[in-house]
């Protein structure tokens, strides 16, 4: 299915999450002892091209005690 000259086939959704707990001398250095992340994205099969086989766009929300933020990531598999 061409889309503006780019073939992106078979989109799939991606859900990700992570939780990091800092231990030892790292605990509390940044003002918190843990950092959690939740993300949602979409991945396209771009294997019609010779080099890039998958392309993923993910939005993430990160949070810890007293801090929070968002990010957008772009990833490609070769």
C-alpha cells in the first residue's frame, strides 16, 4: 500500500512498559529511587526495502516521585 511514495505494510500496535529501581549509591542521587515508563506506538513492516525491515514510532510517558515527562521515539530495524 503506497503512502506518499513509501510502502508501509501490515501496521501493528505496540505497548511497552518498564520500571527501574535504583540501588546502592545510585538510589536518591536524582531525587528519586525509581523511574517508570509506559508507552504506546505503531510498527510498520517496511521489508519491501532492501535495508530497513521494520519502522516503529512510540510515544512514552515517564514518571517518578516528583518528576514526569513525555517523549516520542522513532526506531528502525536493519
